[in-house]
């Protein structure tokens, strides 16, 4: 449905995107995830037609749109700052894409009413944007995008201006909405919680390249590199240079990785377990996060909220068998995971028509 091939973009001497390829199936929600400056927003702007690639092509529904103007691409974009017209009411903002297409007034009224009902905006149609909360403004922006019935949605960190509680609620609404609409969506964020909960697939970006493109479960449980392992997860994966104790290492392995939830802690000595000292323990309510020192190496563990530990307590650690990750000197996972150099499409969701 949306096919990006070998996209390269340079700004002077800086290569913002380096030979990026990605394909998204009809109805698929693909998230571009990465730190600031990795190229994810630049890639989205290129798909939207707001930037021109130096190399590569973009196709949507089998049609090459690389050289088309933004208005000719049949895309709808939702921005971080909502981009609402301040002098227009909610209804006027939502209906604007239909008015410029010269739709009949009775059709416009019916479609605005239907979209407003879907997004809980029916009682707000006569208000101006300044009279709305941040969450309400974002829903208006979603409504304006939906009413166009585009072939694809592009979303550039649309929830980043919301507080934590509202962001979680809006994220759930967005996930349900995309499920109902079945429209291919390309979504940019640096928030891994958004990526993990929203995406069918996540494309993790680093320095202008996609370094792993896979399901959220595989990104988390089978990271392709130390970069992905450290970037995805909170707390992040423990990365231990040289391994730990007498654990056997695969040939070529230099770094051991283990998720904090796969580190067990005992307050009594256990045969074969690694002695350690508690550096700090944080009680989070639903869990306790412990940072323990094994010599000069620090290891983070997520344990039961009933665990009571104090500074400098003596403990013993065990890394769960079968939950270890090994990486070579270049940071690549061993044994090598399936290639992410090109897009790997899952079975597409059912069509919008059913």
C-alpha cells in the first residue's frame, strides 16, 4: 500500500536519510521510532511531499507519488501542534477538506456529524480551538484527517503535547480508531511506550537508517543490535561487556545482554548465583527496580513489589537461562537475526470493506 524505496536525503554535507526502504501493507500501523535527529520526521515529511528526496521513490496504492505536490498525494497528516485554524469553529475546521473539494452542503453536514460522533466532539462543534483542551484539539485534528478518507495517515508525534494521563487515554482512542478505519498509518515518535502499544511493526531508526523493522514483540525480545536493546525498554536491557562470571560465550561474542525482568535476586546465598551489593532500590508500587553492583559492573533487575532491600544489602543474582542475548564487537546480535535490510510484510489486516 505504501512503498518507500532507497530514500536518501542530504542537507549540505549532512546525510539525514541513507538508502531507507520501508513498505507498509493496507491497514497496517507502522511506527518510526528513534532518538532526536535520527531522520524519522524527515522521512515522514518526504512521504507527505514537504521535502524532496535526493534519491529514491515513493509509491502509494501502486501509484508513484514521488514528484507529486502534497495536495495530490491523497494523504492526511496530523501534526504535533494540531495545526487548527484559530478563527474557525470545530465544525468549520473538520469540514474544511470537504469544502475545498466542493462537496454538497448536505453531504458535508452529514459527514461532519458522523465523524464528530465517532470522536466525541458532537457537543463542541460551535467552539473555537482556543476554547478547547489539548486533548480536544487533538481529536479535532484527527477528525479533520479522517473526514478526507485518505489512502494513508501520516502522524508526527501527535500526542507529545498532552500530559501523561491524557496521552495514555488518547493513545487508546487512536489505536481503536485505526483498527476501525483500516487505513495504512505511518507514525513518528521518540516515545517507546507509544511505539510498543500502537504499532503492528516498528522501524527503529539510527543515524538516518532503519536498523531493525519488526513486530513490537520481536523488537523487544530479539533486538538486532546493542543500540536497539538499549533504546527499547524501560529500564533498558543490561549490556555487560565481556559477560558475567563463568557464563559460556558464543564465538565472537563480546557483550552480554539481559532484560531487567530476567534478573532474579535472592537475599540468601544460592549455589551458582552471583554475589552482589544493592546500589539503590526503587519501590514503584507494582514492582521494585533494583540496581546492584557486581564488582564494578552494575546490573538492573525488576522484582516483586514485596521485595524489601536497602542500600548496601548483600544479595545474589541469577540470569534466567534462555533469556540471554549476545552481541559481537560491532554491536550486532549473535546468532544473527533475520535480515532487516528490507521491509518484511506481515499478513495484511482484513480490508476496510470486510
